C-alpha cells in the first residue's frame, strides 16, 4: 500500500516536470520567420514546419507532418501549388492584364467578376467585366436633341435615342401647324387654315379673316368675259353710233395739242 503510493507520487512529479519543461521550451523558443510558433505547422506557407534551434528556428518542408490544404498537391514533404495556365493559383484571381476578373477553378480560368474586382474603367456585367463605353459613361455624350436610354431591357440601352416632340422635329409640324411647348403640333388659327372656316354662303376668306361677300365676289372670269364681249348685233350698233363720236374726240384733242404748241 505504501509502495504504490510512493510510485504514484513519483509519476505525478515526472508528468509535472515534463509539462514544465515543454512549457519552458515553448516560452524560450523564438518563432519562425512567418510568425509560426516553434514546433507548429505554418498557417502562412502550406506544408512548412517550424523547427531547429530554440533561438533561431527555421521553416522546413514537412508535408508529412503538416497536410497540404486544398489547392495544393503533396509531393513528398513538399506542398506544390496547383495553378492555371497563367500561373494563377487555385481559387485565386488572375493578375494577368485584361483577365483580372478571371478566377482559377479546377485548373481553368473562369470569369468571376462577383469574386474578383474589375479594373479601372470597367464595370461588372454579370460575371464579366465590360469596358465603360456608351452614353451611360459619356462615351460619347448625347447631343441636346437625344437622350441616353438607361433601360436595360431596351434594344437601344446605353445608346443615344432621338427625343420626341416637334421641337426636335420628331415629328416635324406642317406649314399649317405651330409647335407647342409640350412638343405637340397645333393647327394655326384663321380661315386660311379652316380653323375656323368661313360661312361660304355669306363670307369669303381674305387675309386669313372671314369677311362678308360683296356683289363682285360672285363673279367669275367667264361671267366677266361674257358680260363684256358684245354679240354680232350689238357690235354693229356700237360701230354705227359710237365710233364716229370717238373719231371726233380724237380730232379735237389733236387740234388742241397743236394750238398749245404754237402758243409756247
């Protein structure tokens, strides 16, 4: 009974001493270059183990002690990084110019704008990065008579579309219309444009105003011609009665002109 008790105490003392020694060792040892504690696997460099002298430990290949994480293959005691064709590691974004939004997945570079940042002057378009082009980015800017369509579902999205309304000639007004401030065409006023029209039985349109008809408004070119053209019988009578008188008047006028000439 007494001997077993002595053995038990000795065992406990030995465990305590070993634990104390290990603790003292851990406290006394310096960490490795990447901050890994002495006797531990690196969390910075896969497959590396911190070992060596207490004052100057070093990282060594220790994949057998420190299993390789995902994206690495075990090659003896070394963890080899799996990469895509441009050297991008698995599950990492590419650093290749023009492909920075590509991600290495299972050995293939896949467009993943949701996980990788687009470069400057680009914007996310689903999983792609598209260059900032079009009127939404003022490349080019729209002129005053057009607007930039920002409705993504439209076929004219991100392009300049003609503004509607007569002030932009879309559509243009006719000669009988005026363009209103709201972009609509309005019929001009006045009888010339039949707005309003005249009462044709009593009025005629003059200078774009309706005025009362006169006795002459009913005459036509034919009626005037017929009224002033004599028939054969009236012509004969006109020749008989009027022509001699007209000849006399011409004679008198000529004599009067000669007399005035002499007086001068």
